[in-house]
């Protein structure tokens, strides 16, 4: 019996040893032999573009100028070409109104009738009549007045379109200004993160040199540092992009500089109904569409009188060589509207008028559709921005400060402090993004949803309108 127990113990001994091996703590990390004597260099700073591409790249300009939003808007008012285009559209319509109301010129002619006619005294006379004739078209039914009124109304539409273009330019400048401001704030935070990463890398190096850290930890901090530096470069490039796009919208070269302003939304928060009522009542796009309906109504009135014939009167003085005496000539010409009473053009004008009524409905529905999406983004970005400002940022900042104080009192480890710091900086970056989106949507809500300030200024000429005559009417 004793032998059997001994044999069982001999068989179970290897399994027990294996179990003990599994329960044993993992082996201690191998410390570098030269701890305190070896030194691992931090990674080099990322190469600039000219070093990577081998190009003679100009040095980045030093920011010496500060640009406020008002100064940029003033520059755009003088230099943005689309605003000049919009003003020229108004001038063009006023010129058409002037031309359409001008009275037709008289015509002068010399007439010789019955040349070489015979009489009792002369075989071949110079003619029965040789003389000058003046001819004048008398415009009836108020056609010139109606034509002038129609083009004056078109000039009024062009004024609404110019206001629309002005909102497009100003809104776009505001949006890109706030995007540049956000990129500038992001760059500042990224630089703070880089400084923190450099401190962390240095701390890791010192710990490793004192034998308190392993080489992989040093490598990880080096990689984190290099990623932070790349993030700084990306933020610098993003700021340059927004600043250059801002300069393109202004229409004038801007030397390198910084933008000065406030990212926090300042306008009162609108409810959806308030924003919708304001948009429907004051939108320049809708006002232009309504003014265009007035133009189409005037066009119908103008075309309804087009069939009324004008009078063409003529008269002159000459000499009758057959009767050997001075004579006069007179005449009256009138078109008989037997077949063409302008009925096709009138029908076309009425169709344009009906189409424009539907165009107003379409523009209003399109504004409602655009407002639905923009307002959702406006409310969401405001909610996020206010909540980050009210609760999330103060709480994360307090947590970071408390952990930092605990570390100074040797109650927590440094990685916990770094994690809290990372959360706080990450929240600050998110808040900058929230504020930028809130500002962008605020500009669109208060700016009647208009943007794209480099789009060519829109003219009034609608598709299929009646402009195919030498003289505008």
C-alpha cells in the first residue's frame, strides 16, 4: 500500500510542478545591463517640405499682421469680383430700360418718281416728283412706357440678386474667418501637446537611464512625441489653407498673419419657427423671385399691346417737272394685324408668369429643406459647445489638477496624470471643433443660408424669356 501511494505521488509530481509554474508570477523584466550609462536619443524633428521634396521652398512668412473680421469684410467689398459683377447686372438692366423707352428715330429720304415721263414740251423729264421725304413712326398704346417699366422692374430684381451675392460673399468670409480662427486655436493646443510629449519623452529617457524603465517604454514615448510633432505640422498646414482661402475670398493678397476674433457664438439662439419666419420674410432669394413675378406681369402687359399697329407718317417737298411747279408729298402707313396679333408671344409670356408663380413656391420649399438640415446642425453644435463649456471642460480640468496634486504627494503614478492631461487636451480640441461648427451654422442661419462667395453673380435673364429682339421691349 505504501508503495502504491509513493508511486502515485511520483506520477503526480510533474503535474503539480507544472501547475505551480503556471501560478507563478511572470518573470521580471530584463533590465538593461548598462542602466544609468546608456543613452537613447529622442527622434529627430520631422523634416520640412523642402527637405522631403528637394525643392527650393520659400521660408514660411512670419506672422506680423493681425486681421479682424470687419477689416476683411471691408477689403472684400472693394476687391471681390462677384460684387462688381452684381453691380454691373443692375447697370445693364437700367441701360436696357433707357434703351427700351427711347423714341424711334425719324427717317429722311430723297424720292424721284416717274423719271423720263413725256409731256408736251420735253420728251424725257427728270420725273413727276423730285424731292425730300421725312418719315416718322408714331408708337401707340404706350409700348415705350411699358417696355421701360418692365426693364426698371428687372433692375429691381438685379438689386435683390446683388444683395444675395453680398450675403454669399460676407457669409463665406465669416465662415472661413472662423475656420481660420479654429485652426489657429487648434495649432496652439497642438503645440501645448507637443511640449507635454517632449516632457514625457524626457522623463522616460531619464527613467530608463536610471534603470527604472524598459527600452520599449522609451520607444513608445518617442513614437508618441513624433506623432505629436506631425499633428503640429498638420495643424500648421490646415491654418495656412484656411488663411489662403480667406485671402482668395477677399480678392486681395494678404501677407502672412493671424486672425483676431472670438469663436464663441454671440447671436441670440433662435428657435426653428423664429428662424423659418425670418427666412421666409427676409430672404433675398425669395425677394428676387417675387420681384421677378412682377417683371413677368409687366411682360404680359407689354406683349398684349404689341399687336396694336404703330402709325408711320411721312411728308416732304419737291418739284414736279411735268407740271413745272413745286409740290408737296404726304403719306400714312399702318400695319393691318390680320394674321399676326402677337398671340404666340402673349401665350409664352403668360406661361412664364405662371412658371414664376411656381418658382416662388419652389424657392420657399427649397429654403425650408435647407433650413431643416442647417438648423439641426446649428442646434447640435450649440448643445455640444455649451455643455462642453459648462461641464465637461471644467470637470476634466479639475480631474487633471487633482491628479497632478496627488502625484506631487506620491499618491498616484505619473501615467495617470498623463492620461488625465490627454483627456483634458482632447476635450479642448473637441470644443474648438464644436465652436467652429456652431459659428458656421450661426452664420448660415442669420445669413439666410447663403454661401459660396466666389460663384459668379447671378443675372436676371430667366430661361425662355423674350429677349430675341434688336431693341429691348
